[in-house]
């Protein structure tokens, strides 16, 4: 099959020709790159072209693609049988490793990040006996009905402020506040002191590009909901094991934490972690129902274990070093090209915004020049560099990226920036 034959067949089979919206390249134009395989920092399309990859599977691929230790672990697990619907040894090992790295007392494994946040909210509602949930404008927490309200990610680029098919009765239980606005959160709790079950937030929002949290906002987030008996849910589905071996450390006072992406080693996963009194509300111990045919699947657990084994403190130092090299190179390229662009980076996650200053919130992120980003994306792709196909997705650097790939990326960016913003 060629790129064209794959895209043509997909167009007749899948809505929009894809199985997840942002893969369609609608916001950057041009035909999506069908990926046939990956190796280290590279992906290859069906016509044989090679790209330096910063999509990183939208977050999980922290080791790069097809790392032998991980693929071997999956093959070994698969050879022993794929799914039993029974407790097994690997889930115990992976949970113990996560507990040691995060301090989370109890865990439940699920099959996606969407399931993790959806269930965390169910726990919070059961724990508090309240219905309302607060989220922040532009934060993405998966696609469950109640969280699909001004949610960034694919929704941001597609310009949907909301999704069709979500009943008003459900959406109406979710309040959306501006990010980085402590006064708005205080005002919310002044007006609704006793009805809010939970405040959910990305520890570092990374689904509208990256938003840098203000220290004062983080302080209010960790104090005000608690003072009113509401739980704080830290969504660490991107940041968990991305910025450090364990949690990001941004919201140490969170009551519940959701994990996903990296901990599955490239296979589908989600997890909820927290204290025994909250996780104990889950069935069969408690009254909150949640279940999954594939939960804690042996192959997924094996991939996660093999991945976590390689994520040593030295690995994070190396990621920091390589990603800083990329950041510095991009900053220099932006300065030399004299284009109105800015870079935000936390560890191995990075955003390049076509606006002169990094945004503080979703409203500012939306002011970025998405047409310039689309031209930049196409120009990078033409030079063999694949960045996420939206201004509002984060670039991920992996342990397989080395200085030669970063230097090649920066050289490509120096030219692509000029194409994106012609004088
Ligand atoms: C990816 C993501 C999710 C959803 O995870 P899925 O596995 O795609 O369902 C939730 N929250 C954040 C912060 C994410 O980045």
C-alpha cells in the first residue's frame, strides 16, 4: 500500500478518514502522513519517507519507537496468553513500581485516560455526595460527556466549544473557569460553597499547547476547593512519568491523580491513584461501580513495566539536556527569522506558538496564528520533521532523540519559520 492508497481506503471507512480527529490534519491542511513503522526518533510513511518524530504517539513514546526491551516484554507476555479476566502477577509489579515512584497508596488500572478521569469524578461525587465539577477552559480530560466542555486538544483546533450529543443536563453539571485565574476560582466557591464535588485540572495544561501555571494559581487550587470540602483531581495523564520518575510535583496536595499514556509503554492504559479511603470507594470494596474486560491486560502491564524500568533519574537528566538543546535552537531560529513566535518547555514537552509571548490561558492561546502554524507544519514535514498537526498539541522529545536529530530539526525550523511568516 502507498500513502495515497491507505488514505483513500481510510476515507471510505472512517469518519474523516481517521480514528481520532487530530490525525486528520484538518487544522494544518495537506494529506495526513500514514505511518507504517517507527524506530527510535523516526517514523516512516508508506512511500518510504523518513521523519524525525515529535508527535510521540501524543505522549506515550518517551523511549522513542520500537525500543527492543519493550517489544520483547510484550512478545513474552503475549506468548503466555493475552487476556484471562483474572488477577495476575504483572499488574501487581507495575502498581508497586508506580506506588514507589509516586507515593500513591492505591491504584486502579483502566484502559484509557478517558476512563480514568471519568471514574475519578464518579469517586469524587460519591465521596462528597455532590454533583458539580469545575474544570478549566482548554484543559482536556478525555471525551466523557461531562468533561467534553471547552476541552482543548482536537476540540480546540476543530473550533467546537462543545460536542453535539452531550445533553445539557450533563454539561450543566460542569463549570468551566479560566485557567490561571485564582480570583475566578475563589468567586466560584463563594457562590457555590457546598455543591462542588471536584475541581479537575491538568497539572501542566498541554492540550492547547502548553500553559505555564502561575504559582499563586497553584496555591489557590490546592487550598480553596479543600476548604469547601471539594476534591482536587490532578490529571497527570501527560505529565506523569514525563517530567520526572513519578508525578510532576506541581500539585502535591491533590486528592486523586489520573495517569495514562507513558505508564502503558505504548499500549492503551489509564490509572487512578489516591488514598485508600477514596480508592476504597470503588467496587467491589465500595459502592462506586467501574469495571473493564481488558483492564490490567498482561501485555500492557509488561510494556509499562519495561518502560518504567528504563526511566531512571539519569534518563530524565538526558531528556532535559536534549530538550533544552531543542528549545535553545528554536529560540535562536525565531530570533534570527524575526518572526512573532514563542517557545514554552517543561522537561521533554514543548510548544511553539505563533504569537510573540507564550499564552497564559486558552483565550490567549487561541490568538496564536494557526495559519502560520499550518504553513510551518507543512514546511517542517517537507524537510523530514513531523510535529503534531495542530498548534494546540504538544511536541514530545524522547530518549531516542540525540543531538544530530535536534540539530537537523533546528536547521529545518530556521527555514520553515521564514516560510510560515513571509516578510
Ligand atoms: C490524553 C489525555 C487524556 C485522555 O486519555 P486517552 O487515553 O486518550 O483517553 C486525558 N487527560 C489528558 C491530560 C490527556 O492528555
